[in-house]
């Protein structure tokens, strides 16, 4: 694993948690890398990694490593992930895959060429209610899908401490890649490919290199239309990742802060149903950290050959396609016109 | 009054209800017009109008008439309203004012030239919680406004009976003018003028002349960005006119189906507060029909000279400016580019 | 009408509003009574009553009066209502009917003997969602009813100005008769007669003569069990009159602050449905004042002989039976034992 | 550990999860016991216990065992827990502690005499929002507490398969000990000791030995009054453990299905705040399983001497005192009178 901050905790705990959930492969926490020795050693010891190293190249060359998890800053996604894939390691890279579509495309090409299992860390696909939504859409019960709208609203951006997340070189974009990428991935997972976008992208806080917020309209290949929105400046909204799908016979609505609830809309209104997977009895909810555990259970199954990673897990191709939508958002903001989303 | 359908009920009952609420002027229900004699006479008798006439021209020429209320189909907004104004009648015309900006502009010019009080029927300005929101924004308590998002979602469009609302000549637009106009008016009332829009407009139901839905991004003159959306095809949504304002120090959220609640967002989340005006004790809510009563109390005060109609009441200028935004939405859908909103 | 305060407004406006809703009888606002001449005259003029008198006895003897509406303080319910009935007037008396069961019983006896239509002002029966709930229960769709729970929580009692509502002689009880009576009436309307109660009754604010709050368990004759609760001291609760019914096949839940919503529970959770009567299109809600309009439309139909007042309207018998439950609550608090509810 | 069903999963996963959360003591999963060899071995292997044994006596006599976790049926709580304590093992026993107060008292006496750390499995004390509520009450911010109401509603009882949970000998009570015990413990944790109860207890489903539901009023030693309720027959309610505290200056409300939200009530209404501990960034919620992890982190700290188990962890004394309230509920249902809660 590369990275030992917030994402280090989430991934390490989830990897360990798979051990009691009949994983297709047994997990061993071999090596964690990061440049700050004190912080890395603290994380290594606390999270139970066997060893810590300063340079991820040592991990890529380590025979004991079968899966390379990249939880580093966005600028550190491409080179280590590509190197790991070329060394025959399976790779899970956090989202956004690259800082733009070109970088993401190169990552996809390398991973495909290497023949390894490659995953992008879109963990929200593994919220049980999201999976249930996907199944409802696929079943045709909602009829013809006409609308999708998503907003991912947080508010910490008003007085945030300095971070690589505000540095353009390190992060690529701001709210677009950090928050918007999740909405775009769910849009693709639930409704299908996005054909065009028209967006406004804005930095409000003086001195900020990256976007604080964006808004966009989208056209889907299936004919549906919708809106996408993300902001780090939505006072009162903490982690409000909410989306809604409207179909000719039914609708679905969801809010990540109440991630165990799937609202199912019919002719007369919406019913609140609890969808929290099958670990616990009805109404005993799962948490955000559990989405990573589900993600790894699925990934381990794919590595073991029990199933394909796709469609439920996001591959580097999903990471790349999401990046094309993000790029189109940026282009549209500049061109002040609708931009088609095209893939290489 | 012109019109005797759904809008006839709402307006007639509200006009009568003002009588017990210390109106600036006493209301007398003089004359109702409409071409179907049976239906008109039924409405006249039930709603308490003194007389019914087939032709609105008789009302425009009637000395007893001081206020002309136009609740007819969109295509019948311009000519009667203009004639009434020219005859010196004060005019309240339902929204959308005209079928497009040009028609609305002509109505505004005529009303201004006649020197009468002119009002556009944006009744949602008279929801007590909306008025409270306006005052909170104006007080500066929310700080710098960065986002506004509104969606007006209904679902009756999937299997609606034939209606002038689907006829392009009679209505101008579909969801845009019917539902979207309300959101646009509140956007202007709460946040200020809209500088540009980029939109997708779509008819989904085969054979429909007008739009079933639109989505748009907007830029406000004040710098805020946002999304607007309306649909008649959002299964599960009945009359979901919801908007949210995010500012640097506070946020507000509202849903017309729970029109007595104003959600006030601060650093830690949103508080649900009840805002239902001062007729009843705390927590005793008002209804949709009551917004018309408030609207008429305000209009009667403006006619009596007690206060200006604007800013709390919408004038023909507000109706016209809303129409410019609607036109820009239509243009943008065709041009696939952002369209500036400009005013004559 | 006797009374010109808060209840005077609600009743007067509702009486006038019936005029445009095809009432079975035409309403004329003949006479309003009250001792304070200035306040009475202000109300009379504002609300449109033809004349004002100091003494209700003049109304009882007035040939023009067909319906006597008693909106006075609780201590003024019995004598005027009985006198009016004996004079052949139909009577609508606000709740609680009498200050205790004995007083209520005497009122019932007098009204029955006089042969007039008699109604107790349980206006919440006329919330459209409550009526829909009654019909769902009656239809058997919920199966066997096993639970009913209701709470009526307000918070103004902490720092309320002096009022007859805190005076034992004037009011009988505090939260029990003021708020609890509404819950008890809906319990009876929706689930049936209450067989026993066990209660705690408490005054928390020093110097207060009447109860601030009560809690009770109840057994219904049908076998269901439940809880009832009311308080004027529930900080944060404004007019939270919420109840829930659980049956073997379905459940219903309601909150007066969102009085247009009826939550319908099935195997997987609750669906929010809008039930707001048939005045307006779907999703266009009614308000608290409208419940009085519905109440009068029903009462006028009963007076005209179009239907019985019961079961949808509450008679003096319903007022009396509610009072027996209230009395049993008071007895149980003193005896610290379950008290059977028995009727004369 | 004794037990390998649902509780076995929850406890085993939580014990393992502590390893990455800086536990005061390192956890080793030594031995799991249970009579069905196939099921036990499946659980042992899956959950990572070193060995499985048929008889808990082997665990009590095992030197490697430092903590005995009793997750068996209620009838298997007392004897093994007492034996473990006498053998010097620290003990965590699931709730309800014993099947009645007498059995619970004997367990408490044995554990106290043995000088071990003893805990009752009231895991809901370890919901971050519950802990935050306790701190708000303790801070005095809510002022004088006047009301507490709790309901724990589920619906699986209508068509549940046979289970020891319906067997009086095996379980003691039904909804009272299974669900009600949690509410009673939180009532004590948040508001203080319960002085009296008055209850109705009912079995609705034919042939059922234990109660399906109970309702009760309570008086607290601090003067507050309230209601308690639990049911396995509340159609539409899945795991609805909701409570509310009203104080003179503030209120709190909570629902276990949305266990990351604490509603904070003030003069104007309730604010929804997210309280999910400090593992993840704001708005990234924890799940039901995480409450066990928090519980074990706390217990391990108490065993290591870093802090007392009480007040945040529930001891056998808390389990015993809860049982006295449960017994009083049963007595009150029989006596049809209020029953004082007294402690030995």
C-alpha cells in the first residue's frame, strides 16, 4: 500500500476486516510506503503492516506483494500504479484515477497490457443501497429512465487548512475530481454513458488554484437528461452525496449521509426502505468504512477468478471514462458550450 | 376575472378570504368571463361572482371593475391584460406572463404606459417561509451567496389527458413556463438576476408539442452559480418545488410540499424551523390556497397606495424578466451553448 | 358565536369560506358575543359579524340564530351551550366539551333532549389525511390493530404569559384537556373505545394550578394497547401532534406539523403519501385553518339533513366520552393504578 | 466466547477490529464454544478463533482465556458467566443480563466477589451520538429534564420462525428483555434511575409464551416522566429504536436506524447534526457493527486499568438494575397498578 493518511486507515481496516468474511483470498498486510518516516512508522505499527518503506519502488519489486493499493495523492496515482501493473501486481488505485483523461488513459493502457486486475476506488458502488438501485434499474422495474440528478455537497472548503487538495499540480482539479468523480461514476453505473456536458466551474475562495464547485447539465446516451453538481462550500451540508433517478414507472433516491436508505418512488410518493446488505439483521445499518470491506471482498473474488471485476467493481476503464467526463466539464466551462464526451 | 377552472377557484376563494383580514380595499366579485356558458355559470354561482359574461371585453369596458384578474390559458394572457390596462384597470395576470419574452415585454410596456398597478401571479413569493428566506438573505446573515439550486418536479405528465398545456400555440412552452417560471422567479427574488444559462430541453412523451422537462446551469450576476430543473415526468414527485441557497455563513433549504418549513443551515447541519406567518399560533400551518390570499392582501395594499407592489410582489417587469430567462433556456438548448440573458 | 380571540378568527374565517364550497346551507354571520366591548367590536367589524352583544343570552334568545358556536374558555362551555340547545339552536362547542365528564354528560343530556344537532370541536377529524386513515382502518387493509401511540407536544408552557388556560376553575385541566383531548378523540375515531388508562400527570412549572404534561398507557376495547402523551414543555416541539397505528398487515403514521402527509407502512418500511383533499391539484397542500372549513361543511350538511354528524363529525357524545378518558387519567394519577373507563 | 450465531459474528468481528485502533490490550481469539459441532466449527474457522470446544467449562478452565464473552441465549447467561468470573476471567455478558432481577443479582454478586471486570452488552451506549447526548445532558445545556420517551419497534414477530426467543424458559421475557432492555438502559444512562413504572404487557400472536409488546409510563428519580414501549409487531418499523429527551432549555432526539444523527432541539425546532465519532471525516458514518468495536475498545481499557468501565460502559450492576425495571414492568402488568422499582 502507498499512503498512510485518511485513506490508509480506511483501506487497512477494510483489508483486515475481509478475513472474517470468507474472502476468496487471504489478505496479508505486507508493506506500506510513504516518505515521512515517523508518520509512516506510526501508521504501519498501528494498522498492522509487516514493514514500512520510504519508496514505493521497493513494493513494486517485492515478490511478496500481489496487490498494490494506491491511496496516495492524485499526482502519485499514475507512475506507481503503472509500475506495479508492469511488475505483474494487481492494482487498486484511489479515485480520480489520473489527474486528467490522458493520464488515466495511459494507466488503463498499461494495466491492460500487463494483464493484471485493475480497480479504481469508487467505493460508493459498494454501498448496499447503491447495488440494490443498480439491480432495480437493470430489472426494468423503473421503466424508461428520463432523469438523473446528483449533488455532492460538503462545506469544509471555507476555512480549510493548506492541503495538496488545493494544489493544481498535485490534484488536477478540486471539487470535480474529489467529489464530482463519485457522482459521475454512479451516473455511469446506474444510468449509462454520458454523451455531453455543459458546465460552470468556479473558484470562490481567493487564492485557490483549483475549483471549489461545479454545476453541469448532462445528456446520457440512453436519452435521459440530468444535472450534476459538487461543492466544498455548501454550508450546512456535511457529506451530502445525493442522487435521484426518475423512470417512467418508478424512481429511486439516495443520500450518502443516510446510506442505508433507498427511497423507492411510485405513483403516490416515495417509500423509505432499508438496504444494508446481509451482514446484520434488518435495520442494523452498515457504515462508510464497510463500503471498503465490500470493495475488497469483490476485488479479491476477481483476483481469484471467481467473477469479473466489472460491472460491479470499477476498473481503470471506468476510472478513465469518468476522467473523460471530468475533462469535458473543464472544457465546457472554458468554451461556454456543450461538450461531447468522446472516448479514445 | 377571466377564467373559471382551477385558477378560478384559487383566485376567487382568496379574494373572498381577504375580507376578514383587514384588506386595504374591500373586494367585490363583480364579473367572471369564459366562453363555455354552462361551466362559467356553474363557477359564477358557486364562487359568488355577481355576473358572468362570455367576452372579457365586456369586463374591460365595465366601470365597476377596478382590478382585472387574468387566470386564463397562456395564449389568453396578453391581449386581455393589455386591453384591461389600457382601460385603466389594475391587472393581475397569471404566470407565465406572456408565451415568450417579446409578448411579455409588450405587456409590460402597455401596463407601464397605462400607469396601472400590474402584477404577475408568482404566488410562491407569498409563502411565509419564502418571505422569511428573502429577509434572511437581505440581512446578510448568510454571507456571500455562492449557490442556488431549484427543482420543480411533478409526475402527472406520463398519462395526462389532453390539455392546452401540451399545445404549443396555447402555452408557449411546457415544463419551462409552467413550473420552471416559478423557480426562476424565486431565484431572482432570493439571489438576484441571472446572467447566463445553459440548458437541455426535452420532450419524452411521443407526440408532445412542448417540453416535458428541462435542466439548466445558471450564473448569477452576483457571482453565484447553480442549477435549475423542472419536469412533469418525475415519477414519485407530486409537487416537489425545492430550492436551496448556500452562503459563506449560512444556507437555506425549502420544499413546497412542506411549505411551512424553512431549513436553516449552519456549520453543523440544518435546523427545521416553522415559518407560517402570523395568522395562527406556532406550528399551525397554512396551505397552498393561503398564498393567494397573501398575494391579494399585498396587491390591494399596492393599489391603495399603502406600499409599492415591488419588491415583494412580482410586477409585469418580473414576469418579463423571467420570460427572458425562459427564452435563453430555449435558445441554449438549440445552440448547445451558454446563452447570456439580456434585457431590452 | 361566543368568543372573539384565536378561536374566533378560526371559526369566523371558516364559516365565511364555506360560501364558495357548495355548503348545504348558506352561512350568515349574525352575532358575536363577549364581555370586552372594545375587543369584541374590533373582532366583529374585522370578521364581518352583523352585530356584537355583551351577553350570550341575547344570542340564545335571538330568532335569527340557527347555530350557536361556542368558542369561549372551557368554563363558559356548559351553561351557554345548554341554554342554546334548549332554545332549539344547533350547537358547536369547542373542545374539551366540559371541564370534566360530569359537566360534559349534562351537556350531552341537554342537547339530546332538545333534539338539536350538537358537535364538539374536534377539528383534527377533518384533516384529509386523518379521514383517509380512518378509511384505511375501516377497510381492513391494516389487518388486526395492535398498537396506537400518540403524542401532542408543544413548548410554549415554559414562559407563557398568564392565561385562563393555567387557571383550574376556568380550564378544568391543563395539557390533558387542551392537547390530550385531541389525541384521545383521534384514538377513539381511528381505533375505537379506550377500556383502561394508567397515567402520570405532572405540573413542573412552580405555581401552576393545572398539569403541564401527562403520560399514559391505554388498553383499547379491540385489544390494542398504546401510549398517550401531551406536554406544553417539550422544548423544540412546536405543534407536534403525532400518532401511529400498527396493524398486522399495515401501519399508518402522521404528524400534524406535516398534516398533508400520511405515512403508510408495509413490510419494508413507510411510504410518504400526500393526502390533502380534493380542492387543489396533487401536492398543493391545505392548512390548519382549512380543517375548520371542512368541519363546517360537514356540520352544515348534518343540520340540513344530508347526512348524520357522526361518525365523521364529533358529537357531544364524543366530547363526553373523551372527558371520561380524561377523568380516568386524572383518577389514575391519584390512585397510582390502572383505571377502567366507564360510561354512564 | 460462548455462542456462534448472529452475536458471534458481531463480537468476533469487533474483537478483531480493535487491533487497528490502538487497543489498550491486544486481542487474541482463543476459543469459541457451542454444542452443534458443525455450526461451531464453521464459525470458528470463518471468524478466526484458534479452537472450538463443545463445553464452555473448558474455556472457564483455560489459562489462555482472559476475557469470557457470553453471547449465548438468555438461559445460558448466568451459569457460565458466574463460573468464568469465579475462575478469575473478566466477563462481558450479552443483555439481558439474567432472565430476571434475581438471576441478574446473583451474577452481579458473583462478579463483584471475584473482583473481575464485568460488563453487560448494552452496545447502544457506544453509538457516538448517544455518547454525545450523554455529554450534553451532563453539561446542563438542556436545563431541567422533564420528559424521556423511547420506543423500540420491530416487525419480524408476525411471521417469525421458531426460536428460543419465544421460549419462556430460554428467554425470560420477549420484547421486554430483548428490545425494552436497551431502552431502559439508555433511559438510565441518559436521565437517571427509574423510580416507578406502570405497564401493559401483551402477547398477540396465538401460542406465544412470551410478550410480543409492552407499553409503560415511568417516573424518574430526578422528577422527569416518560413513556417506554417495545414491540415485535409494529409493521413497517424495522429497527426503530427512537428516544427523545425534553429539558427546560433544550431537547435531544435519536433514531437507531439513523444512528449517526442527533437531533438537537431549541426554541425554534430541531437541528439535525451528525455525530459519528472520530474515525472518519465529517459525514462519513459508522454502522451498527462499529458499536461493538467501540464497546470492546472501552472494555479493553477498563481491563488494562486505563479507566473505569462505568459510567460509559454498562457493568453487571447496570444489567441488574435494568432487570429490576423489567421485573417491575411484569409485576405492574399483573397488578394493574404502578410498581415502585426497588433495588437490593
